[in-house]
C-alpha cells in the first residue's frame, strides 16, 4: 500500500506528516524558545492563565517565525507541542493567588 506523504514546494521535497520529534535538536530548541518567549510576554503582562485566543495567537506568531527560518513542520504539530508544554509552564510561571488554599 503506497502512502503519499511528500510534496514538492518551491523545488524542495517536503514530508507532509513530519513529527516534532523528527526535527533536529537545534530546530526543536529554537521553536521551544520562541514559544516560551511569546508565552512569558503575555503571562507577565496579564498575570493569569491564557485564554484560547491568546494561545492561538502565540502559536500563529511562532509559526510565522518557523516559516521565516525555513523549518518545515505542520502547524498542528507546533500547536500540539505547545499544548503539551502549557501545563508545566503554567505551574512554573503563572503567579498563584494568595487566597488559594491547597486542600
């Protein structure tokens, strides 16, 4: 069974189902740093968890940078990667309210 998962774009053969884990270490690091920088800029400004529209804006902004750097990765992979990092970053960077009681 043949599965077509490549296409020609601007004279380059691109894999259409590429995973984030298939990127080179430097590419992963760049994308992670861009996501974290965008995330922190909003969290520091708003001092709260992100809304859905803010999350989409972060992924959109970072995806533009990815395209400028000519790193080919599907949009949904970047979105999924960001979602996987979100909980960890929220616990680390979003300020806790003083009246929150763990219990």
